[in-house]
């Protein structure tokens, strides 16, 4: 498993076009979810074994959030 040791707080975003949107605020939400350990909580609480598409519920839930 590959681990990333980058600090999310050190990301700097610059816009050169006033019509661009910064991923509709996804960076803020993903940073918060990462700091809260939301993927681990979902993985512990949600069990979809035996269901079609039930693999990796944490990853799939985070795409909805």
C-alpha cells in the first residue's frame, strides 16, 4: 500500500481565469473528511457483503459526499 505524506494545508490554488470554479469546493470537503477519518468510520459501520456492488463501501460513500 502506498502512503502519501503530503500536507493538505500546504496546497495553494491560483486562478488565471475568472470563469473557473475550484472543483466546486471539493478540496475543502475532502480535506475535512480526511482529517475526521470518515473513510475509517464508514468502513467500520457499513457492511454490504453479499450485495451487488457492496465492495469498498467507504470509497463509494466518499464519492457521494
